[in-house]
């Protein structure tokens, strides 16, 4: 996406969501995780993250990252803390709201 025109949708202390204007890909950067999705995949990932209870401990971690996010169709996952999960949920939910608002404004102006 570096050669494409991108727009920051929303940014937090640990992450961001970018949109590529020309190809409509979404880049989610959070901590050391970087994901690129089409809109349907973005929505699916957001739904999955929303379904994770931040109070559940998936395993004991010596560094405090007890929540495991399994990456669909891949043999790896991402470990985060309760605070990081809450921030990731906020990042994705606010980004989705901004995208919906932009879509409604564009439709109203047509």
C-alpha cells in the first residue's frame, strides 16, 4: 500500500487503521501486528475481536499478555494484554463508525 494514496481513518497510542483510496484495502497496524484486509475481511476481523471477552485469560503469560488472537487461516496468533484488547476494540469500532459516517455523507451528497 506504500505506493497508493492512503488516508488515516483512526489512530490510537498503539495502532492505526489506514484506507487505500484507490483499491479500498484497509491496513490495521497495532503494536507489531500489521494486517491488510478488504472491507469484508476488515468487518470479519472486527466482529471476531468484538467477540473476545477482555476478562478471559487464555493462558498464563509471564509478560502479562494472556489473551490469544488466532489469525484465521494461518498457523499463528497474536498475544495481547487486556488493556491492548480494549484499545484494539476501540480502534476498530471507531474506525468502522467513521467509515460508515463517510459513506452516509457521500450518499447524501450524490
